[in-house]
């Protein structure tokens, strides 16, 4: 019981100390110049991430910042056009290339009392590095992915096989294809 209490206390302290904030540019990210915020509040349908700071809400347009951190997790923010709302991508892994998942899914899960997130569009994305264009992992983008990430054909073959033949636990199998390739 005593050990359980210690583990709970450590987990609570780590969660309480998790960083939240905004990186205005990629240079800020590389220099670890996080504009710190007290807490994450919301991700809006208009492409803004909202934090609480000093009792007030601070809104940041994803078209005007490079990225942000929520509870210690890094997200990139992209605004593809003036008409489109900004999109958030959660960085999952950046070993050989950068692997992202749909940020909306992760952020809405934080707001849901059961931890369930929702999203529109693709769930998995990759880029050559943290500065390059983010591409969805779909059969339609395989050619562009191969141009950006050399020697990735085994990963794409795995994703294609899952896409064509699997229906049960599909997202977990997609994720496994990408993460397994990262480890090789």
C-alpha cells in the first residue's frame, strides 16, 4: 500500500510539472524557448490552440506559430491556406523520420471524460524532419513519402497490406508498421 501511494504521488507530481506552452518558430523549438503557459484549455474548430495563463485564456492561431506543447507532448501546427483552419499534429516519434498522429484526436481525448478522441481525415502522418512538409500515410501519398524518406518501402508495403486486408484493430496495425520501421 505504501509503495502504491508513492507511485501515485510520483505520477501526480510528474503530471503537475508537465510543460504547456508555445514555440513561435522552429528556431525557438531548437533553442528550447518555450513560451510557457499554465495549462492547456482547448483546440478550436477554427484552428486555434487555447491555453490558460494567469487566469486568462490565451489563443494562438496555428498559422502563426510553429508548434506547441500540451502536458509535455509536442505538437506541430500547420495552416495550409488562408481559408482552411489550422491543423495540429502530435509528434509520436522522430528517430529516422518524424511520425505524427492526428492532433485533434489526441487533444479531444484530453477533453473527454473517458479519454476518447475524435478526428476527421487521416490519422497517421510522416515528414522527413521537424521542418519539412507533413504527409498523410495513405496509398495516395506513397510516391511523395518515398521521395522524402529513403528506404521506406518495407513500411509502405506493411501499411498497404493493412489498408487492403485488415478491418479489426486497423489503427493499431498501422501504428505498428510505422513504429517497427522506425526501430530497424
